[in-house]
C-alpha cells in the first residue's frame, strides 16, 4: 500500500522520532534514530555549504526529503549526476564516517567530441575540485563514471539508496530514461530505495518536451517498468504557486532566472518549481 506523507508529517519524522516507540523489533531504536537525525542536522548546518546553497533549503527541504527516502549514515548512497554538488555537500559529510557516498557522473569519454563532452568534463572537474578543497568533509566521497547509453552505477546489489534530483526530464529528452532506471534497479540491493525529485508537469508531456517538467504518472511508469514498487509519495517539495506555463520552462524560475529583468519580482514570488517527491523500493524478491 502506497503511503502519502504530508510535509508536516515528514518534518515530524525529524523532530519526534526520538520519542516514538518503534513499531517492530526491526525498527531502529529511538536513541539511534535521534542520533541519526542529529547527524543529518549537523550536515545540513555545515559551514562548508555556501550561503547560496542554504538559501535554497526553503525550496528543497533536504531534511524532510532525506528522511522520506530513509537515508541512514551507514548507507551506501549513489547520487546520479549531482551537478555542482548541492546535495553532495550534505550527503558526503553525513555518510563520511560509517557510510559511502558515490557521485555518479557521465563519463565524458563515452560522448562524442563537442559541446556535450566538454560540458560533462567541466561538471566532473568542478565537483572533483570542490571535494579536493574540503577534505574534512569530502575526502571519502567517490566517483562512478557511467556511459548514459549503457549505464552501470556500481556492482549489482551494492547500494542501499539511489537518489536523483531534477534529472528525469533530461533523460527523457535524450531517450535514455528507460536505461537509467534499469541501471538504478541493478545497483540497488533487494529492498533498496530509489528516491526521485522532479519538476512536475500538470499532465503527461511528450518525450521531447523542452519545458523541464514531467508528468508524475510518467515517472512512476518508468520506475515500475524497471521493476520498482512505488512505496511513498509526498508533497514536501510541492509549490502551488508554480503555474508551469513560463516562457523558458522551469529555467524561467529561480535559481536559473531566465526571464526579463522587469519580471524578477514576479518569479521571485513564485519561487522554485513545483516538484514531485517519490520513493520507490526494489522488491526483496
């Protein structure tokens, strides 16, 4: 049965777990859950995160989102195409002592020469530079370079959690989405979690849609076709102010702000895009 969590309930997971009696013997103790919450809060509050990054917490809700996805400090977590490392700056320090953080990036060598290869090389180099400049937080972070045509993110059944934030639209436009979801399924352990956050369209959109939005039913269908079971969905990252009819799609909104300067206040008042937040599970059998 799919569980629907409100934002308020997701927040309560962090605040109230310490006083909640476990439902079963397999559940973590209240003390261990409280310790986990403290470790996550410490990572989110870390002074290695820039002011620009922390300013986006109000839109991205990292504590509530990672609580929904069940990320624990001893997990092996694969984050797919982490970009500039917004979530890396939380996850890598959080997992540093007992877990394992893996940034899965496109292998530039798998792409033909040109702009796309250069872009992916700059992205990889930029993230590696960030990791190297703060070894106390990132010295144990690892990279997994993958070919988007035949994506492999690690040894089969080796990851506890796979996370992807606002990437599915790119894979759909490149006709890579099915292969990516199959790759997620393969690298996860039985019972492992796939966490997806994506810009949410009003309804299904064509594969070549250029707005950056994707239908929630389309993302669910992709995951289910790869073998996943939808386990939870949440409105943690919803934004009802997003009308989804902007001239430059999601990139009209913050933080990209591809709009006329005269419209700055209008789009600032909207904020970042409306987003679905979905948790899938790889069946144990």
